[in-house]
C-alpha cells in the first residue's frame, strides 16, 4: 500500500516522462519495424531494396573505372602545384609529389562502350546495366571517419547508418529476418583495415533498426541452435514469459528500448527457423554457384553476393557487404589485380542473377568504398588516400544503365564535371526508394537529424 502523495507523485512523473518523450523523442511512437514510419511513400519508388557492395580500404579509381591517359603521359613528373597546394593529403604531406600513371590497361565494354580496367571483364559484360559515377567526392581522408561519413552522413559517432535510416523509414518485407543485414569478407592481400560495428549502428534510432551481422563462416548467428534438451515449445514458452515481464516493465517506465528488447526476442526466435534455410545453398543449381564462383561456407565475397540475393528474395530491405583489403599504399598494381579476381565475377553475377529473376528493376545495387587513391605515387608503387575524386558503380532500381556520369580532371585528382557529394549520393539513394531525404528526420536534442544533414541534392542525371 502506498500513500496518496506518493501515488500522485509517481503518476504525474510517469505522465510527464511520457509527454516529454513524445515532444523530444518521437521514436517512442515509431511504427513497428515491419511497416516503417513513411507510409505512404513521399513519391513513387523505383527501388524496393538496396544491396551495397562496400569495398573497404579505398579502391583506386585509376586502376578500376576512371582511365586517365594524361596521367600516364606524365608518369614520374611533378604534379602541378596548382592542383595540390593547400589541399588535404594523408601521408604524402611534405613529400615530393610525382605523377603515377595507371598501372593497368583499360578498354571499352558493351554497346555503351564504357571504359573500364581490363581486370574487370565480367563487370564489363554487364556494363550496359551500370552507371559509372566518376565524380563522387568525400570529406574525410582517414579510414574510420571516412567510413563513418559514407555510412551515416556525419563524422559524429552515434548517428544512424544509412541502412538503419532505410529500415526505419520503410520497414521490411520480412517478419522472420532482420530488415538490415551485414556480411563481412576479407581479401587475400593482407591490407585489413578494421571495420567498426558502429558503421551499421542504429545510433539515436531505436536499436531494433541496427544492422545484424551474419557470420560468413560457421554458424551464421551465434547460438542459432537450441541447447540439448530445449525444443521449440520450451523456447516459445520461455520467450512468452520473458516478454510478459518486459511488457510489464514497459507499462511502468515507457522506455522505447524495452519495446526493442521485446521485438528482438521475437525476431531471434523466428530466426532460429529462417536462418538455417537461408544459408542452406544445397538447392542452388550448380550453374548458379559457378556463375558466382561461390563455395558456400567459405566466407568469400562471392558466397556473400549469393547470400545477398537470397536475403533480397526473402524481403530484407538493406543488405551491406563489406569486402576489405583495398588499402594499397604499396604494390597497387598487384593489389588491384588480386582484388579484381575476388570481386569481378561475383559482382557481375549478382547483377545478372537479379535481372534473370526479374529483381534488378527494383533492387538498387551499389559498388564502392570510402574514398579513392592519389594520382601521386607513394613509396614508388602505391597510392595514398584521396578524397577529391572516386568512382562508384550503380545498377538497377531506377538507375540509367550504360552511362558514365561526371568526370575528374585529366589527372584524376578532383571531381570536375558534375561533382557529387556524399550527401547528394545519399539523397539520390533515398529518392529511388520513394523517400524525400529532407522529410526523413528525427528530433534529437531539439534538432532535426537527417542522413543528409542540411545539404544534399538528388542526382537526376543518373535516373532512368
């Protein structure tokens, strides 16, 4: 039994907390994760889902998709000071800046005649489906902050990742898998920059919108199997009892993270049935495995690309593959050749597979990393980090195929024609999903927080 004064005090405090949360944190009343908060869409969508093939470490645009014959002519000569003076340079500060020509040949592919490095013939074979964005630039020159701004639109840790924004805004088309899934693979070259889990964090959104990392080797999720003596019925009864306690706690505290806890217990139970079927590749035809170059369970980029298609089929909204080992401060020629062996075939296979299944039209496929590489040499045979120009590939989901958009200057140093910022890139991605980037926001500390911050324009020239 409690005194009248105590009862009134607690009641008023509870109402006050609920009211304050509704004013300062509308996440408390966010829609459930299957529907999202944008309903209806701001405009008709071209894409329903995103598969982001993230090449971590900073691929050299000069050995992949941006051919610069003038840079080859100037190989070994001093870079023009007019380009580099006062510019942000990572590890080449105070060093002699010498031009370093493209280390591999380029040729034209497809009916569109797009120029690509000859190390990527499989991607070249689907070049008519691809837009090469050659004028993307970023703001951060070191790996971790560059990953952070590319993934969250901000250099401030704790902001939601783009996958979380998409999941929060649109929900998912699946009830037994997460709406945002992350897969990691490592290359064979040894340039393994770390990837922090906060790159797929929900940040200031409810944590149920964070990315769920599936293991590429071994059990895809830890403890996915019940321990000996525990069957599905016992597991169901345990979760029902636990969530009854969680709901009672939520009734008392109105903490939105308790709702997340309830949802995650339910999702974990459903994943015990859905995930084993998801990763079982035994029903995939031999020709599909060969097309990807995949050996299921080997943890490779190829196997992850095939798994990404299976996730997309099952209604996952945002699928992000991180493939590491692109940080070629030395031996860029052999390094890029090795990476091409790993990513060329499966990237093309994913695009081809989606098209054959009638899914490419509403799946946005993205290929790219956190920054580019310098036109200047580092250590004689490598390239340093570079933020002024980089190349991305986009296909499907409302993208105009068979085109190249934007250019860097004749030495590949800076975006020159139709420059595209990270915020422009994010705004365009959201636009294709039917979302106005200016209207997807949450209140935090009295301010509207968006993926695109206070800038960003849709790149209309790449839209179909």
